[in-house]
C-alpha cells in the first residue's frame, strides 16, 4: 500500500526529507509547491519528483495528492495544517505545531472530526538522549523521576542569520526575531518524549536583546518580540518539574550538540553536555557518550548541502547512534543521509506507517499539543515578568 505526497515549501529543510519520503516503499508519487515557483521546480528536477503545483490550494484540490508534508515558516504551520486536514489530506508538519492555543485546539478538533493522520515531526522524539532516557524510565532505572532539563541552545551567529535571510527575503529581520519560547518543542519534546507526563503550569523569564542590529528589535519584529533568550520552569502532572532553556545569543558550539538533556530520579540520573554524556547512580558514574553519539552519514561539503550555512550542516549529516534500534526501518534507508542526531529516518517511517496502517503516529496531535502549548504559555508568562500560569491540556489521544 502506498500514498502520494505533496511537499509544501522547497527550502533548506524539505529537500532532505523529500529524498527520504521518496525512498520509503510506502510512498508513491511526490509533488512539491513553494511560494517561489523556481525553488519548487529546482527541487522537483534535482530529485526527479512527480511534478509541481503552482499553489498550495491547487495541491489540496488535486485528487493526485493523498497527504501533505509542511516545511514552511514556523508561524505558518497552524493555518496550513488546518487547510490540509479540511481538504481531506493527511498532514505531516515541521515544528512547531502552531503558535496559539486556538490553532492547537482547532487542529485537534479537525483530526478528531476527519479521522485523518496528523503528525508533528519533532526531532527530539528520537534524540539519542531521549531514546535512552525513555528506555531507562520504562525499566524503572531512575527510581522516581522528579526533575529534568532540556536545552535548545543555538546562537544566531551560527547559521541562523543566513537561514533567515534565505527564507525571509528583504524583511528577514522582522521574522528572525521569532520568540524563542514559541519554538519550544526541541527542548520540551526531548524531556516529555521520555517522561510520560505533561506540564500543568509554568513561570518563565525572558532576556531582552541588546545587540542593536535590528534582530530581536521590538519595533522591527513582526511578533513585537525583543527576547533573544528565555528560561522556563514547568510543573508536571503527578509531581515534579522540568526546566527548559531557549537561547539564541549564547557562547556555545551548537553545531556540536544544539539539544541536550538531563534527568534526575531518586535512584539514578543522566546528564549531557556538548561532548560528554553521563549515567550516574549512588555507586558511581558511567560514561555513555559513545552510546549516544550519532555516526555521520554525509560529508559537510556534500553538494546537496551547498545552499545551507556551514554552521547548520551538522543537523543534516548526523546518522544513527548505537542506542537507536533501526530494525523497524525500511532497508532502503540503510545508506541514505539522516539528520538531527539520527531522527529523520524514524520520523518519516512513523508518518508513513501511521497513514498506511491507520494507526496513531508517535507525535500525534495530542502529543504535539503537549510539546508545543507549554512554550506558548511560557512566552505569555515571560511577557508578564514570570507570572505563574496554568497550561491547558487536551488529554491523551483517543484509541483508534
């Protein structure tokens, strides 16, 4: 069984995923559309896709497309997802799910009403640290887990200026000021992808930017945002807490590891830094760095990455880590590029399997809401000087 797929957005990210979808035996014809038609044409030609559509609307009207995969600007995902679901298409979406509670509620209702597959492609779901912590939690190795930390630390100077210039055109500074806490899913998802709970309240602090280059300038920002760094402390259901850091001005080598995690339980703990990962219990410390280290699958100077800033290329070259169980993946992926610490193969397979078997994917709409909504509320808390705010919850996914 196969289905046809429409790629929405032909930017720096989508080409890597188009190749994986194309190789998956569960996917048939693949099409692409972009606001800049020449980019869609270039991607279609480079990867020998089935064709292009002049607009997203035309793609949705076509009976030739069964599902869409959205790789557009992060604040556009919510409305585009809703359009896709309401047009009868299964939807894969890059992160975040949406940027408002109302958009999230509407997506969940649309999934419930249509019975279609929705998945958010959160890479931290398969981050090696999250995979390992998830297994250890399931086995009870931590004892009672009571605290965790998730960082997404990526300095703007390390490739983000170039990325926003590529996607934002002449007004790129207005979009480069995207609020850090509205891009929460790498840090939150890495914690909650292992710890089976959800956030119920938050207090957050934002740091106002002072570089003065027009990025994170409230007068220029289309989001009215001048926070470049932010920290949030979340209370979780069942007792305990976790903290996330979303840093965009930071002296840290994000090209080595931009997402990192720590978990603390009554019997053991796990901590991760840029180049070291440790498992600790009451008897001592074990170095698990090698277990969590992805092996590169693509050279940083590969021609397919020429349009991506050098400091961002590590996100597209990392392969699987020893902790990853690749036995469920199609053999067609064995020698293909991977990315984001080995997550890309698993995310594509999750979506394809869910559509073809009509089962819930790992990061379904209800899970995606629990990874996204905490950041939306945290941003409001930061705007209010750290006021503790309750986080709504849409519950667990219903059984199919």
